[in-house]
């Protein structure tokens, strides 16, 4: 992992650690949701580290092959696909804050938990749009369920 990504993760840990007592005291869901959105944005800013790549959708794999058959390089073809976090950022932020509010968490423990929220897959733009309704708070249960509900089939790459 790059030094910059590591620094972003360490900053996120410090932010979550500082906010966790406040988050634990807040009873109003809307306010808690705003904190989760902010933490989710920080997860987004970490980006999509190469070592967190998981799979590619079957449709994305087909588009990739078609673009390459037309003469587009693999790198340029991959740029046309969507890097999609398996766990929606806001939900990742919420789960991190819920966990941090209830525990004294070391950086190593935090980093291990954070890895789940930065895992990503290549999908098509259409598949990314199809996933959105199944990745909302109250609807999302797991990455696997969201992909299944949206009709997205993942494959190894």
C-alpha cells in the first residue's frame, strides 16, 4: 500500500477515534447519519487500492474484451469501467462508528476492519446504477445480497 493511502487511513483512524465518544452520545439518527456520511467520504478519499481489488463483473469483463478487440489498450479499457466499493461508503462509515463507539480500538484492529470497506470490484456504469437502490441504509445487508439483487454476477479477473 502506498505511503499516501497509509497516511489517509491513519488520519481516518484518528478522526473516528476522536468522534467516537460524541457519536456514542448522540441519540438523533439524522445527526448520527451525518457523521456516518462524513466518515464514508473519508473512506472514498482513501480510494481503491490495487491490493483491495476483488473481482470483475461478467458484463464488465465482456465490455473490456470488446474494447480491447477494437484496439483500445487494457489500461484505457479499464478506465472506462467503474470501480465500485462492495460496501457503500455511508454504511461503512456507520459500521466503523458503531464499532468504535463501543470499544477501545487499536490502529491495527481499525485497519483490519477498514479493509472490508475499501474492497472494490470492476463493474459497468449501468451495473453501478443498478446497485444503488440495494446499497442504501435500511436496504443493504451484504455485498453479496446487493449484487445478487441487482443482477450483477462477479467473476475472477
